[in-house]
């Protein structure tokens, strides 16, 4: 294998499913910047009811994406890079009636997009499954629709593509997290997906919620279960598809190096927790401080996807599914306690504006301690703040913030693991060696062992402040002054509480009073002695 990755993608036509997701956008940027001679990138878009209400077509959706800072580096090299990206309604793929589709033309783009045109054009396919863990409650029925039903429909189309040689599917390592050791294989599923789809079709949300624990079995949540089903479908359809690769990734976080250190979007789950902790809302998390936070910067799986398609396309033995495990716990573990310490430290150096309290996050496995922290550090300040907001005529909202935050933390518990994820890295190591031989390992890097976690967390906080909250990262004077005011308020409040406790409990006991007088006299004597020594020295 002598051709470089950039040369390999020259003149290729790609189709990217999930191009509007966080990793999907980063994938587009990386392809356009590092493989500038790509011919076309087709981006099917699912028009949801919300988007329809806002009258956003696929062209409108991508017009907003183009304006973000994400594509600034690409824009400097090629101001007309948009011409290489062709967004279109995904429903075009699900109809083979060319008479109906032959007149469908993408606005502002001269090229005709039709079912037959795509069949005869596509060389490579990237499929971004719904794998951005957002830590929110997700309905099993919705996940089955996204990760199973939609996948089967798209696979039916891909089978008809005459030039298609390689498919790369972005899955989740949590699909098999219940296994003691995750090997590079697709684990068989005891449930037939089509029967499950038929059963869920007539159930309402309440019935689905009641049946979910029984259906998912040993899987920690519906998210993992749906990805397990998706992988079983890929395995069953393997014989009728071109060469197939699966990249199993853990929690996707902000960028490590590209397109910019700390690049992140609001839709990314970990950023919500970082904002909550940085602004002082999140004060306690339940979990073992020695547990591992398996987070992977988004540019690592993106580079791995690009390299996997290159390797599989040119591999002569491409009959079997190649599986890559993209995790950090087995190669460069990062513990929750370290995350808490770095987050608290850097949040004070890089303060967020409009902080609710000073950052101070603790991780504890004791339920009683955690519940006490939640009551005294979350609930009481939230209700007091809402009372204050009502008094000044503003709408109370702090309690609702904490309700959403606690719901997120409850969902997060199913993604917390003890120790590292035990999995194989044979395919990853082989691919890394191939990139080293072609001198492209630095351009398409995915070796997480070189990641320095303190620096990454600092970049993550800066990226969240800049790209999610749209705050100034050059001047922290206002935010730092606000944190100082919060510190003064805290000390004043604690002093008042101490005085009240003294008046209520201690002042009524003679022993306590004598002890208090002894302490006061001791410190006064020390102060007077220090003052005399200082005066003598000056003389």
C-alpha cells in the first residue's frame, strides 16, 4: 500500500450520512482541508418537523453551517469549497422511481441529483450513527427508528450503488459494554430486529418505557441496545454490501488539535456538564473518584474514519468486517477525580460569565454525602435564588436548571465504568503502522496515547467559552470580578450562619463560652506579641 490518503481521495465521490452532527461536520472540514482534490461530497439531510416549521431546506441548513468558524481554514485555501458539498433531501434515496426524481434539482447547484445518478456515482460511504452521547433520556422507540429502521432503508439503497467499494460505520463502544472483554467482532443478537420494530410500532411511549428494561436485558441503556441491534443488521447484510468497517467510539468530546483546539458545539453532551460545573451550578457528582471517564476528542475518530476507508478500499482481503476500537481508557486513562480537579482549577483561571457560584466540583460514591451536597449546595441555593428573582420582578428559572441537571446526571450513571474498557486494539495498531509507512501518521493522527489531559481540559473550557457560550476569551476581568463578589458573598453568608449558631447554641453553655474566650485571648496575645516584635525591629 504505497498511495497516501490524500492521493487516494483524489477524484472520489463520497456520501456522508449524519453530516449535520458534531462529528459529521468535523469530518467534512477535515476531508475538504486535507484531501482538497475530492470530487464531490453528497450530504443527505433528514428534514424534521422543526426544520420544516422554520422553512429550512438542505441548502439553507448547510448555508448556516458554512458561516461557522469551523470552515475558516478551508475557506482561506478554497473560497469556493461549498461547490464540493451537495446537500439534498434524504427521501430521494428511498424511491427508485426515476421518473419522479429525474426533475429534482438542488437549488443553486447545477448538478442534477437523482436516485440513479447517486447509484452510478458514489465511491465511498461514511455513516455517522446517532452516537453522540448527550446524557439525556432517550426513548427506545426513537432510537430504534434512528439506528435500526433508517439504517436498513439506507443499506437497501447502498446495495444498488455500482461503484461503491467501502462503507465506514461510526458505532459506539457502549453497544457491547456489558461484555467483560470486547473483541473485534459483531456479537450475535438474540432479538430479531424486524420483530422488535413490529412490536414497538403499536406501543405508545408509556408502554415502551415499561417494556424497555425487559427488552434491553443486560445492556445499561436503550442507547447501547440500539447500537447493538444496528451492528447485528450490518453483520447480517455484510454479504450483500461492499467492504465494511465499523469504528466503535466512546464519549466524543471537544477537538484535541483540529480544526481548532477545544472546538465544540452546544449539542455535544460533555460540554453541558462543563458549563454547569464552570458556572458553579454543578457542585457534586455521584460516582467513584477512581472511575474512568472514557472521553475521546472528536478529531481522533474523524481521522480514524478517513484512514479506515482508505485501508479497506485498497485491502485485497475485504470480505470480513474490520472493527476499530476508539477509546481512551485502555490507552490513556482519565479518572473522574482528575477531571474534577482540573475542571475546578481551570474554571477559576478561565471564568465563565454569569456564574451562579464559584466552581467547586466534588465526586463522591457515598449516597448520603452526595444527597447532602445536593440538598445544601444545589436545592437550597436554587430556591433562594428564585425567591430573590421573584422579589426583583424577574422570572425564576434556577430550580428548573437544576431539575434538568439532575436528570442529566441520572442518565450519566449508566455510562460510568469502573476501570478501563477491556477491548482489543489489533486493527487500530495495524492501521497506525500502515500510516507510519506512508508518512501520514501526523496528518491523520488517532493515537490518543500522546494526549495530555490537563492541557486538553483547559482547551475544552476555552472552547466551550468561545464556541458554545460566545464569550470573550481575551479579557476575563469582568468574569473574575464576578467570581470575587461571589466569594465575598459566600464568606459573608457563612459568617452570618456562624454567628447565628453561636447565639442559638454555644452562648448558652458556660463551658462553650469559656472555650471561646480562651481562643480569643490566645490569638489576641499572639497578635500583640507579633506587633511588639515588629515594632522593635523597625526601631
